[in-house]
C-alpha cells in the first residue's frame, strides 16, 4: 500500500506492506536505528516515537497506521545538527545514560511529558517514564536529568492539516499486501468491509492483538482498524447513563472529569492498567472483548452494572456486561458485530467505590487478584447496597451473590467483613498458574475485601493484601 506521512519534518511517500510493524519500517527500511526494539511486546518503551505529537510504541503499530501522520523519531528531536534538544542536553549533563539502549525512548517520553507538564513533581516524572525500562543507569539519574531540564520543552508542531493520502478507497488501498489492513473512516464503510471480508479481525489499539499475531497465536487473513472511525470514540452523558465509545483509549477515559468524579472505581482501575504508553494506545473496547479474567476494566464495569452496545449492519443491541463475557476470551459477539459502546448507569445515591489489584509488581502487572466494590452506605454506616466483583479468581470476573446479600443491612465494620470472608473463599474458583497458586488467590481475595475498610473507615488497621504470599510460598 502507498502511504504518505511526514517523518522528522520531511514529507515521505512509501509503498509498504500494510501490516509491516512501524518499528521495522523505521529501522530496517528507513535506517533510522535510533528507535530501538527491546521486547517487541509493549513492555520496555525502547521503541517510543511521537505520532502527531503523542508517544506511541512503534513495536505495536502497523505501517498503515502511520498514514497521514507526523512522526518524530529520536533523529528528528533536536532543533538542528549543532544543538541537542534540552532533554538530550540534560541527559548528557546528568550522566543519565549508560549503555544507551533505553535512552531514545526515555528521551522521547520525557520530551513529550515535559512539553505538556513542565513543572511536574518527581513522582509525576517517575509515573511518566514507568513504561520505559532501563536496565543499567538506574532511575535516580534519569529523574535527576528530567528535573534538570533547564529550557522550556517544545514539541514538533502538529500538522496544520492531515497529510494528504493517495486517492484510494479504504477497501482497495490495502489488499495488495500479505495481510490486508483496512482503515474505514465511517461505520458505513466498516459494514461494507466486514461483509466482504467476514474473516477479518477487528484491530483497535493492537496492544493485545498484535502480540497474539507476533506470537503466532492467531493468523487472521486481514485486519480492520477502527482508529479512523470517530463515532466509536468519546464520552457523553445523559440523565441516566454515561456512554463511552468502545474505541476510547484508557488515557482519554482517565482524563475525563465525569469518570473520575462519578465512577472513581473505574478511574482507579485504569490507573493500574499497563503503562502510560499502553493506556494511550489501548481501548476500553479491546480490554472488554479480550475477555481476560485479569482485564482491569472488567471488575469495575461489573460492579457498576455496565451494559455493552453491540452494532452490526443489521442494527444495535444491548447486553449486561455479565451476559457479554461468556468464558475466558469468549464473548457474545456474533459474526459481523462489533462492540460499539459501553453504558454505565449513573448512581442514585452516595457510594463507596474502590478498586485494588495485587500483581507481581506495582506497574505493568497482570492481576493475581483484584476487587472492584461499589457500596451504598447510609449516613449511620449501614450498607444499603453492595456490588463486588473480583478479577483473576475464576474463569471470568466473579460476583458472589451470597457475599453481597450478607453485607446488606449490616454496618460496614471489620467484624462484618470478617464474617463474610468464608463466603468469598467458597464463592470463587481460582486456578494455580505461573503467577500464583489458587490458595494464595483465595486468601488475597478475602484480604482485598477487608482492605476496603481502609477507604470506607480510614482509621481501620488493615492487612497487606499480599501478606498471604508468605503463607503460600
Ligand atoms: C505491556 C502491556 C501491559 C498490559 N497491561 C495490562 C494491564 O495491566 N491490565 C489489563 O487489563 N490489560 C493489560 N494489557 C492488555 C491490553 O493492553 C488491554 O487488554 C487493552 O485494553 C486491549 O485494547 P486494544 O485496543 O489494544 O485491543 P486490541 O489489541 O486491538 O484488540 C483486542 C481484542 O479485541 C477485539 N476488539 C477490539 N476492539 C473491538 C471492538 N470495538 N469490537 C469488537 N472487537 C474488538 C480485537 O479483535 C481483539 O480480539 C497490557 C498489554 C501490554 C502490551
Ligand atoms: S520494543 Fe519494547 S515496548 Fe516496543
Ligand atoms: S542506559 Fe542501558 S538500558 Fe538504560
């Protein structure tokens, strides 16, 4: 396929395989080897580039997704051959480089972050680079360098208008490649492509799908990217519901003030999902359709009583999320259907909302066990309603009716929770796997419930959710 884009300020037209990874296009076809490939699976950040002024992991992008974009790689960051970019300068001055492998990704990420938040705290800086791994310098010097950036950091300007593309239809443009990648711009185009290519796989952020393809777990004949369909993105509210387009990124949802005020349990879960890079690329729809019991948006969406909207050329239907995910990786989507939106009902009274996840590390960790709770508590501390959902302790997200019923009408105290913990252990069906034993998960699931008191009753003394690890090892 032919694509036009602007690379480090220079207009390019290339004829490439639509499914070639952006990192390979940059490094191998264009010899821009400053962009590194470490893991190839979104975990190390070495391949970070700027696409239209936002960081993207080029190992999880396809060449076709660069069409029309303005790309900046490390080679194009400095203002000219004689002068380093202020972030590069600071990295040099603070000795924040050892082998240098992580440095291009680290510098690009820092430049993007400081351009948006020049007076960030050290903690915010650490969070900003939490998706960029360095195996040798140590993060202290990198953070020193970030703090030491003296000049205002500017980013390459966004293009005044999208880069013009060769004049071809979304269907014709890509069928010449090994694996076709279609890029419809509207739902009408999407339905036409789906009807002609029923075996095609939907591609959203690609943070799951492209890894499965890379690992040869799946080999779809073609992909249909949803990125160009504006109707699938965005958050709107009416008097009863908040509607989140399935193509909305986790970062966009996290940045939405309605979500953080009205549904903090979802915002808390999103903060723990992947890294800032992953949250900018990945979508809520992709997380739901992947249907992993460890998917971080799923416990909050179950606890909030969310519904999903499924669309196809024949129309729209709505299902409760609990009826949508049938088994690990299996959903109620029928051929030709996509997940188009998520509807979250607005709460009618005050609620205590909380999400907590235990993983093997603090960042970029899959849940060993997680809990999302939405509890209605009256002024005198009586539990009026309880919706609790656990992740990673069964084949799908689990709610335990016996626990919820036992809590309603009681006061939210340590004793009340301790009394229902046996019901938690009996109500879940965890597995032994590489991340944890079933016994450990059972113990943690109960501890997570107990730790809710920290948020409802801040002075309560709580166990660490992970203390069970010592017992299970
Ligand atoms: C480094 C790394 C860390 C991660 N950390 C976490 C984590 O902490 N927690 C977590 O929950 N996940 C994590 N993930 C997994 C992944 O990022 C999420 O599941 C993400 O939300 C998937 O969304 P996506 O847009 O990238 O989906 P894609 O990869 O594009 O698609 C995933 C699946 O959903 C289908 N699909 C996507 N959108 C639709 C739609 N609208 N309609 C129909 N089908 C659709 C695709 O066909 C595919 O089967 C991580 C991934 C990586 C690479
Ligand atoms: S190479 Fe590691 S995130 Fe892309
Ligand atoms: S400097 Fe070697 S990996 Fe960071």
